[in-house]
C-alpha cells in the first residue's frame, strides 16, 4: 500500500487511543490495533508512526509529575 495520508494517521491514532481508553490492557490493545493496520496493507513506516504517536501521547497522560511540574522518572 502507498503511504497513507496525514489525516489517515491522525484518524488511526485517535481510534487507537479510543480503544485504549475503554480497555484494561493498553499495550495489548495497541499491539492488536497495529496488527489490524498491517493486515489492511499499511506500510511498516506508517504503522510505526501511529505506534510512536500513541505511545508518546499515553506516556504524557500517565507520567507522574514533580512538584515543579516537570516529568519525573517512572522508575
């Protein structure tokens, strides 16, 4: 499949995040969703773009913050 549009990537990110918000295993949901994109013929580069964006957004949502507002190390 040819490279997908930026809008298609944004839509995929939004769909994946929506699924994650309703499930109990976000990493499993992300893996399943990315597999669906591959099955639809998405290129590895486009699937990776979706994956990186979703993980970056989720990391921002769940990262603890210090008192000064900066992100703290998770471990």
